[in-house]
C-alpha cells in the first residue's frame, strides 16, 4: 500500500508517518525542506523515541520524500497512485498544497476510478473540509462532480504532544507515548483505509469537544496558573498541589458539560481526565508555560 503524506516535520514523522508505517504503508513524504527531503531519501528510515522512562525507540522504514518546490510533477504522480493521502502542514499551508493535490487527483481519475481518502491531520476544526474547499477552487463544475463520486475528505481530530526539540540526528523525533487520531467515518466513500491506531466514528463532534474542553482547556489552565505562580515549566507546575487541584476542578466542570451533552460514561471520562493531566505532568517533556499560554 502507498501513502502520500504532506509535511515531513516532527508531527508528520513522529505521529502520522509512524502510524502509516505500522499499518504497512510505503510512505512518500512531500515537503519543501530540502535537508529533510534529502536525508529521507538517503536513509530511507528514521527513529521515533517515546518520551518516557523506558526511552523506547521505534524505527520507521520504507519511506522516501519529494521536494514539492523542485519536483512538483513527481508529487502529482505519487498522488495519482496513492492508496491514502494525509497532511500535517499547518492550517495556513493547506491552501498552498491544494493546487498540487488537485492536479494529482485529476490525473488519478484518468487512470483509476478507485475511491481515495484524503485526511488533513491539523490542529483545527474541519481541516479536511477546508482542504477540500481549496482543492475545489481549482476545478470545473464537471470535475467537482467527478471528485464528489470518488474522493473523500473526512474531518479528523488529532492529539499528540511533540515537544520542541533539537536532535543531532535531524530525522529523529521524540513524541509522548499517548496519541489519539479520530476520523469521521461517515464521510468516507468506499472502504475505510486500514490505518493502525485510528479511531473511526460516525459523529466527530463529541470527540472534538472532548479534546477542546479537556486537552486544550487543561493545557491552558496549567499554563495560566503556572505562569501566575512564577513557574516556567509545565510539568513543574503540576508538581504544585494547589495548581493540580485547580486544574482538576476546572476539568470536572467541563466534564459535567461533556457527559451531559454527549452521554460519555462518567467513570470512563474521569479516567480520561486523569490520563490527560498525567500527560502534562510528564517529566520527559519539557514545555514552557509561556509558550502553552500563548497558544493552548
């Protein structure tokens, strides 16, 4: 199976690329960073390290890359032959990859009528729908009708902390052990793409709100209270029992909203809340209260 992933940054390699590899895909990374592209083509593999006591390292193999500025025609060919397409480039960059995707998807229709799923794995609501909108700006009405028949753009919610880092090995990336990738299966045409670790759901909204009012809210609260207490590091802020208690109380409030609105099981949600708080307290992830506070 062939995957094309736009964005060879830390999230692309350490999160999406890792799961694609574990699912048996040969993955082509598309990026504009010449150094990373060249290294991927030279080594054909890279290492993902888990930020935990074990320091477990995972090897991601069967990868290569294309510089979309230098070789756009090669990107078009890869898109035309892909079994799944993903992106983790940042919301502001999605419009910049839409043109290449549109060209590649048009070429694909000339040689195959097999359905294809395109997923934007961005820290935004409706990322895939936004990418679809930008791609469709490149199409005629007839092409839009054809795309509607064969191409799916299911929205997704993604969650994994990939800390700021500088590594001697430019391809190596450290990520937290926890991750969540939830995809709206109701929007998929044809077979659901076999991707290890993805949770496919019929309604994405409850999971987006659960993330926003637990992960993002919790992250923000730790940062705000930590900053006010003069604490620079996120995990050190949670070592303060008063701050931890305040964070737990805030997430109890949001938890009452979530369980009442979406019928999440209260015990399961309470366990989820503790798991999220423990993620922020991970001493193997160094993150700044000021950085998180500016962009929770």
